[in-house]
C-alpha cells in the first residue's frame, strides 16, 4: 500500500510540474516578439466537400501564384448557373485538390472553337507549369521539383507529350485518370453539391480506402484498381458520372447558352480567338467577359450584341428536336438530317445544332479478389458493362420561330428522316 501511495504522490508531483511547464511555455510564447515566433508550416482551409483541405508552405506558394489565384474568377461550370443558380462556384476551390492551373474564361464552354488550331486548355496548362514564374516556385521547394514531372502528373500520358515510366503513368492516373482520378472524384462531388442535386454523389470514402496498385489480368503490368469490397463504390462513381452529365452538364439550356457564348466571343475577341500568349491569357477572366456580355446585351452597336442578348435577357434558342431512339433505328444521323432541313427552311441564322458523343466508355480496371488474384472489373460487374455511352443530339431554333418550327417538324418529320437515310445509303 505504501508503494501505491508513493506512486500516486510521485504521479501527482509530475503532473503538477508538467502543468506548470505548459503554463510557463504558454506565457513565454505570448510575450515573445512576433518576429521570433516559429512560422506556421501547415495550413488549412475549410471546404464544403472535404471539410478541411490541408497544404504545406510550398503548396501555399503555388496556391498564391497568379495562375492559381486567377481561377477564383473562372466559373467551374461556365453558364450552368443560369439553370442551377447555386453553381456559381469557381475553378479555384476545385483546383485546391487537383492543382489544375489553366482554364479559359467560362471553363470548357468555348475551348474547341476559340483557340488556335492545335491548342487546348491542357497545352495552356503545360505552358503555365513551365513558365518562369512557376519554375521559380518549383525550384525553391525542398527538394526542388522538376517542371516536366509536374506536367506529367497534371496531364497524363495522352496529353503531356512526354515519355512516361509505368510508375509515372500510375501517379498521373491518380490525378487525372478516367476511372479514379481525384479530378473526377472532386468535380462530381463538388458540382452536385452546388447544383443541389444528388446525381454526382457516391461513397468516395469507401472507394479511396480500397484503391490499390494491382497487376492487370492480361499483361500483369501494375495499374490502379480496387479491392473487391470497393467495386460497388466504383460502380456508383460511373453511374454518378452518367447521371450528372445527362442532368446537369448537358442540360439543353446550358448547351445552347454555351453556343451563344461562343458566338459572342467570336465577335468580341480580337481576331475571334483567345490569345495563347501567357500574359494575355492570365489577364482575362469571367469578370471581363461578363462585363462585356452585359454591356453588349443592351447596346446593339456593340460586337456580339445578338448573342449577348440571347444570354443576358434569357432569349436563348429553344429545343425543336433531340436525340430519339426510334429515329436512330431508321436513320443514325436523324438529328443531322433534321438540322440540315431546318437550316434550309428557316435560315442558318435561326437554327443551331449541338452534337456530343462520350469518348471512351470502357471501365476496365483490376479488382483484387479475396483469394489474392486480380481480375478485370468487366468480368465481375454487369453494371459497368451496362452503363451506356452518353450522347446528345440537339437541334435548336430561335424562340420567335419555335411554334412555327414545331408545326413544320410535325408535318415533315418522317419524310426528312427517310430521305436522310436514303442519302446516307447512296
């Protein structure tokens, strides 16, 4: 008992001494001149998706750079906020997770038509990563980073234009991969949150916990895959992507607003194209474009007035025809046939077409079974094999002619489809 009492006494003495030391250290720290305080090496910001995003001081210097700060002024989903008002979030918060640096104003909306031939936002990303401003940041890190390595991770083998080792391929797959890239995981969760829809949500916690580097069944080369217990989460990601594309990203009004935006920019931009010169690229954001849109919408003398009016005053073109399985069975190019006929009847200025077919579509990745063997996801999952490739075909007409166009199409629909098929067969 005496030993127990002695132990308790010593314990209390040590606790008391420790508390005194803590109090002393706290008081000393509070009296310490600010210039002598130890600088903070770990930082965090609150985030509606991940609660906290943590980064170190090197990463903070990247975040504070001009290219990344510019993304505070680039909408993540372009003009989607005209349909889903909550989607006013910016590329900046998405990029905190994936460090995506180069986007045109209004993101991808005008990329294909308004960049010089051979350019896209991935090529702009490469130019920014290799720029002198960013090189100085990479070189100041401990250890220094090679800009070419960052290009590889940011763009992946298909778009970087560089030679990859098998491990560099896997690392880039973690960032921008079609199946499990953090870019995709973040934008699905973030966009569905801000849009107020549930389409893009899935159990990403379970998915991330079960990600593994596994041998591919055919070649035994290492690749990113999942444990068997994560297969349903991977299926949920693919389903979520399909649903949010159909309900949000390819909403008909969002698509026609993108078309009007391209029409406006083609008139407003010098030479009808975005500049690929780095300083000019960094100088233009959604803010400048939005100001010009509003100005042109109410002034017929301004370049792009007609397209700006369509967007700002909500006088956008309306859908007169969209992809129809029954028509596709008769004529796979039914939408193109109807667009051509409508263009001849109503005039090119009164009709627009929008066509998109999902690239790729195979979700083949290794799955680690309980017996230790890895097999193809497509061999295990009927769900993955059944997910359709997403495709749209819209024909739009100006609202002033909508009723006339509906009656015209009702009368001529069958003839146009059949004649279009006959021409295809010739």
